[in-house]
């Protein structure tokens, strides 16, 4: 059983995979890209993954058959386990918890080699619908406090399989960064009685130097204090705290249109970079709060992160966000 | 002039190098390892760096001549500039500051190809003495609030030059992570009236499953909630808040002996991995506080960091620290 352990100095939980400890020689020998002979995410290989928990199929198709267009399956090598009861205990100064949670893989397409940026907007919308459905289903389990949705694209960005996919982890705790952001939003709200993200959007619209793209419902900006070159945030224009509460028909189509545009601009400007995105949302329990505003943070993996950035939370960004905005804005896709 | 910009949501400062914005094509074309024809850190090439600010030479040697054994020079491409006055201003919701600071390179050896783990302990001690001297000198400049010392070893770890070196950045702000750690220590101190790090050392000595190595004055542990496989912390056994206040003769020799041992064990167990270390210390202004305990965090770069770890501050570690300890402990060097 994996363990959740808490750093006693700062409130930081770590998943320690006690079962699958890697032998040191494994790290030393690991090739930069892992190639698998048979892709476990391709149609026809459904038996290589645990049974699907969500699927998009044509009407009348048989469950388990390979004619799906999107599937969600439990991760075969999960960081956390779904079975068991939460058990929080102290060991002297330290705290630990059973590694209870869920770890799922969203297979975005049946076509090996197709990327999210290649897909038509309605299929990208389908990916957001899948995130929402899985999130809402998992939130019924009272052991879970937070559902984290993210995508690693490319081996440099941490993807261990080529086939386009994203991941979802259900956690029995709220991650530190989420609490910090919600807390930061609350401090501002107490002072101003306004949402800080809504104020950021207003100021960005006025300055108009860091807006990369927008449609009727969503806006994509290069954040003022971007940590990474070409970092992009996508925010709903209308205040909304929780991602999974968005209307899946109208809103997710608009969201998919913005994400797709940004990814296609990255392909052109940055030569198809590896990237990560993370959906930052308030915990589902905080539906309706005025002080947090969900958004997606996208980070192309262009620079090597030096150790002091991991260790200090302090970043050096060689590309001003205004310059990144100009490159991305002006590129025709 | 570079800028320091603050994220308005969480208290996170970022250095934006407004002058040397990298063109997108640069990222796309960048080779994994940068090889330079002539090493600017080698003896005889002193004219390729700014003039030295600290040097170790045999008695009677001429300044500027190539018979040094250690040198500190300003970074030729500094992230921050030493000249100018601090100027903090608001732009609507945002905050910025002139990028005033210092950025120096500690050239640890004259011998190209020699690593810190190859060097005899007294020369590693000399590196710590250099950190201390530069820190104490820079702290006389009242514009600086924090001196950050770190090392990137290997291209994967962010080093842009092969020649063994570490870096020092003097900042006009205290980085977020430092405040968080000091704050975490204070919360514990208020409750227990004891240093949390001293309590960690006591518990580790009792459990004796995560102590990698120790000598009379310093102890090296695999931290209980290690974020990374084979992460190691080195702490002074006697309570001490500020790195640069240690006695440079006795203490730094003992410290160098522990660091050298850990690095040599890494070479054996992990096949000479790229790594980073960062000196975590209270700001020099907090000499004598009871609630913080300086230490060095060493992170071998074995795993690819996935985006959600950057984005959430939440880590998955595939190697239990107890297992890492066993491997490191049992390896003869």
C-alpha cells in the first residue's frame, strides 16, 4: 500500500510508493524515451488496461469492443489505491495516511499519434466532458477531498506513453498549492470584496499586452509573473470557482476552442514542444465561493528547471510574457 | 534591467529577464548539452569572466594570474544587476521591483573535469568558506534581504558549463519557500518551545532507519517525506539558524566531510547522477533565532518532474527513503 507522508516543517504531502521502489540501477539505466512494442492505449488492446470506467462509443456498440472514441481506465500502476479506509496516524513528529485515492487515465483518442492539438474542437470538448464526469463520479466518494486533472505531453514533460492521454488523481487531502491559491484569493477578497482573478482579467483587458487569445466565454493570457517562457493561463470570463460545475455543452466547447488554439500556436511558434497542463480548481466542496476562480495553467517545457527553482519556489524566466504574447498572437494557425 | 514581478495570488516573486528574451526558435533548436570550445572557467581564461571578487591563491602570487585554486566571479550573464536603487512600484493589481541583486559564480577548482566528489575534503571545505565570505560581504549591502547558494551539477540539473562551479544569488526579497520554512518552524516553536529540526534529528537518531551518514558535528538523512528518490538533507547537530555563522575552521571541515561522503556514495550507487543542492538558511538578519535550523538539501536528478508536481507542489516518490538509506549506507566508498 502506498503511503501519504507529510513534511512536518511545511504542510506538504508526498505520495511514497512503498511497493514499487525502483532499484538504483534502474535510474542509472533508464533510457530518455520509453518505447513500448505494443501500445496499451490503442483500440484492440483493451485487455492490457483495467476495465473502462467511462467511455464514448457509437450508439449500439458493445462494451469492451474497440470502436470507442474516448476511454477512461484506472491506471495500471496507480500512485494511490482505491480500496481501503483512510487511516491517519502520527509517528512521533511525523504524520502519515494510507495511500487511498484514485488514479485514472483519460485516453483522448483511439488514433495512436494523433495529438490534442490535431483533434477537432468537439473532440477536445469531449475530453473536458470526460474530466467532468469522472470528477463528479469520484466526488461522491467521501474519502476524497480533491480531484486533480493534468496532462503530461511528451517524454520530457513526464509522459511515459506516446498515445495522447491525460490523468486524474483523486486525493484524500487538498494539495498545498490549492490551499495557498484559495487562501491568497480569500485574503484579497476580504480586503476588496472582489475576486482577484476577475480583477486580473479586467486589468489584462485594459492593458491588452498579455492577452494571447479570447472568445466569448474564455480568455488566454501570459500571466504577469510568468514562471516559465510561454506559460499560458486559460480562465472563464464569468466568475466560477469549480471546473466541474461549468455547463458541459456551451462552456466546454468554448474552452476547447481556446485550448486548441493555444496548443496549435505552441506547435507553430515553439516547434511542437513537450508541455503540461493542470486544471486549478477549488475543491468541489467550495462550489459558489466568490474568492476563487478556476483556470488551466499550461507550461511548455522549454527550459531545464534548475534545482534552486525546485528548492526555493523562486523562478527566473528568460522570456517576458509580453514578448511571448506577441509571438503567440501574431502566429497564424 | 531585469524585473522582479510578484504573482498577485500567492506571494511568489519571479525574475523576468526583460533584456535577454530568448527568441522562440532558440528554445526549439537548443541542443541538450551546450559544449563550449574554450572553457571560461579554466585557468588562463580569466579575461573571459568579470574580475574576481574572491580568490584562493598561494602566498605571493599575482592577482589575475592563473595559479588560483578557487575563484568567485560575477556571473557574466547575471539574472539580476548589482547597480541601481531598489524601486518597488504597483501597476494596478500587480507589484514589481527593479531587478537589483548579485549573481556570482564560485569556480570550485582550477581543474576542468574534476568534480566536487573527486576533491579532497579540505578543498570542499574551501568551497564552503567561499560561500561564507561572499555571503558576509554581500550582506553588508542593505538592499539585499537574502543570499541563496546553490549548485547545479550536470546539464540535466541545469548547469550550462561543465567546469565544476556553484552559484550565489543575492536577492532584495526573501524567497517564498524560505519564509514558509521559517514560518513552519515558528508555528512549531510556539507550540512546543523547541526547534522542529532538532526534534527531527532526535527522532531520526532513535528510529535509525533514515540516517545515511553522520560525523561528530553533522548528520545526513533521507527525509521522512522525501519528494525525490535519494533526496538527502545535511543538518548541523547543534542548533544553528544561519549557515554563514558557522565556524569556518572546524565546522566547515566536518560539513565538507559529510557532503563529500554523500556525493561519493551517489557516484557509486546512482552512477554519477546529475544533482542539485541548495543551502537552506534563515536570512542573515535572523541570527540566533530558535525556530529555524539551516541545512543543505541535495536532490539527485533521477526522475522527470511531471507538470503537476510543478503546478501543485504535490510529489510522487517511487523510492521509500528507508530503502534509499539502506542503499547509500551499505555502499563502500
